[in-house]
C-alpha cells in the first residue's frame, strides 16, 4: 500500500519542471524501482549559422567579391555544428504500475546495437495533482523544506483565488505583504495641484 501511494506521488511529481525534485526521484527509484528496458533518445543537432554548416569561413574581397582566403569557422571551430546531435541512453525503470526514464550516459555517435531509438524530448505535462505530490515528497525527503517552501510561497497573487488549491498561497501573500498585498492595496488619490502665482496678473 505504501509503495503504491509513493509510486502515484512520484508519477505526478515527475511532471514538474522543478530540477530540485530529481534528487528525490533518483533516490526513490534506486530503492524501489526495477530496470525493465533500455531506450535511446535522439536529439537532433543544429548546424552552425556562421558558416552555414560547412565548418569553413571564407574571406571575400570587398570590392570584387572574389574569394581570397579561408580558414576554420571561429564560431564552431570547424566542426560545422552549433549543437552536435546527441544520443541519450535511458534506463526504463518500473515502480508500481508506472514507468520512468533514467538517463545514465550520452554519446555523440549513433548506436550500432539493435535498440529502440526515439527522437525528440519527453513531454512533461503537469496534472492537477502535480503540486500536491511535489509538496508531499519534498516534505518527506528534503530536510528543512517547510522553511524553504514558506520563503518561496506567497510572493505573487493567485488570480483564481476562489479555487481551494490557491487559498493557502494567497493567505500567505496577505500575511507577508499586509496592506500592500494585491487585494488590500489602497491606491492614493492624486490630489489637485495648487498653483501659487507670484504675479498680480490673472491667469486668463
């Protein structure tokens, strides 16, 4: 039962883009996860824009436009790549009924082994439980998390304040900012300017 709940929390928290979470994720999967497969993620490279992917910089005469010299591109050092193509090797770890990707190495040459390769990035779309799961895992695994959480919470105002999940954030915002908090802020009225004329002439 405990493992089932932990796997559920990990699945939803894994949708977060908070990089501090990965230390917790690695620790949990190392203890409870089972390696079931290996996959390779291919990230397409980007050619150097300075040399148009040739790796060579060509010098031209200003007036005639004729080539008079060439050397290695200074932007890519002659490699022709702004970002080289990369293959990330991933362990597929099963925990409960969920599968997780765990990168363990990367190479810059195409694999020769017969292995499943997929292109592009793995999308992490947050669910309605992501913040809740993330909070519980940080609370359980990060020492002093409550202090960090309070310092980072309530900085901004959650505009959908009527939703229960935003109540605690907005309450902390009011506690921290008092009368300067967004819902209680009082704007000063601009008073009329009083003109003091130092002359006997009427202003009309």
